[in-house]
C-alpha cells in the first residue's frame, strides 16, 4: 500500500491514548463519542453534523446556516429565472416534490432552486447521514447557499427508514433499476432531467456517512446517471451488502474494517451491479479520517482499491500533497484524472465538508 499506510499506523496509537482536551482539528463530540469534549486554547468545538464535532481554529462558531424553510408541493410559483418545468417550484427555499416516478420505499424528496438558475443547470444529489434528514443536511451544509452563486439545482432526499440511515445493503438497492432507496433517488434525477431542463451530463452525488455510502451505491449502480461523486466518510460499493436482511441493516464486519478484498474483487461488485454496462464510471473523490471509529479507516483503503481498479489506475498515487485549502494533516492522493483520495489524520467520523472544493472537482466552480 502507498504511504498513507505509514501515516495511519503512526497516528492510531496516539489517538487511542489521547485524553483531556482535544487537539486542533481533533474530534470533540458527536453521537457515540466518548473522548474529550473540550478543545485546546485557540480552538472551538464546532458541530459538523450529529455524528461529528471538531476543534476548529478560532474562538467563535461559524455563521449560522440558512433558515430551513420547507415549502410543501402546493407552494407558490417561482420568482426566479428557471428553465421550463422549474417555474412552479419556489426559489430559494426547500420545497418538497412528489409523483416524480418509481419510488419503492416512498423516500421523501426535496429540491432547492436558486433565485437565478443557470440555463440547462447542473444537478447535485445531497444525501444525509444516519439520524439525519433532508432538512438537517440542507441546513448543515453549503450546497444550497452556493447554488445561489453557481446556478445549479440541489435534490435533498429523505430516508424513510426508522433509524434514518439509507439502504445500502440490499440486492435491490445495489442493482441497476433493482429497486429500494437508490431507485427512488434516481427516479427523481430522471424526472429533473426530463422536466426541469437539467443537463444530463452534469449530474453529481454527494453524501456524508450513510449518505456517503449511498453516494457509492449511486455511482456503482447508476454510472449512466451520475458523472461524479464525493464520498465523505463512507465505504466501498457493496461493502455493506447483507442479502436477505432488512434493507437498512448495519454491517459490522464492513463498518469495523474487517471486510478486506482485492481490488479485482471490489471492482467485480461494481460491475455486477449493472451487467453489460460498457460506458464510463463517475469520477470519484473519497474522504476519510484516521480516527473514525464508526466506519473504520480501513474502509478508506478498500475504496482506494476498488476505484483504482475500476479506472485501471496504479495503486501508487501520482501525487500525494496537502492542498492549500486543507489543514496540513490532510493528504490528497491523486491516482488519475478520475480519482482522488483524501486522508485526514486525527479526524474522526465524519470529515467536515469542503463544499466549495467539491464544486471545483465537479467543474461547477
């Protein structure tokens, strides 16, 4: 394995022994967190999502997210400029849509349309984490705010399951047009392309934790629909597979990094999801923290094996650098034009969002 391995081995013993105050960029809270909840001087414990709070430089919390105003399907007409079909959707608010096509599990679907929509706009599907909701991910991320600058449209799906995790384990969701949550999401995307003037060549997926796993599912099972994906603290496609179990089942073997396969075995899971597909796969960017105790860091390395094999890239990155926009403990390994993997030392579950950079990876900013 490439030089990420050395960094991981070196840092984990320190992380297990850490006590007292959390260091800068360290985890300081979140569901299931049992470590320190106060930060060293000069940093403040800042919530990223329900599962992860992190010690960030500064002494004040970040600016508040946008007001999470939810409009029901019968809302007023749009006041913004939009392609035909989007005119009935109110601008600059979270709006629920229904009757968008095949939706086996009746997932909720919400759309955010900026005040000024680009001609033939791009579309981003933003899938929330476990215990989250479409509204929470809308409020806790910058995808909506940034759409006001770049003119794309955002879909925020809402999990129908009791624990609000996504189904990333059933045969149905892991198969092209097979059913379950992934098909419900893709139906909304297909509806947007057919009815809103969305550019089918600029459809992207992003997600955190369970939403990251759903992003992997969408990229693997629907490569004809999505052109790129951002996986923030997730697992390889098919890692959570549990045939015959309830759709949103938890796979401890995968979560704890015990499912270790070759690149060829991981790639076979992707290609089996859509037999006969000969087109391109979405370009991918995966992020993971070395202190993640919800989805263990080994999952990062399994993702690297999977996507480098899919893209026929060597297992050694072309470059492994710290980007100017990242903390100096984040290392970005680029394996080729279609795959990057960012490992964040000392970061737990999940890696904080870098939405502006995601847009650059998509070619939207």
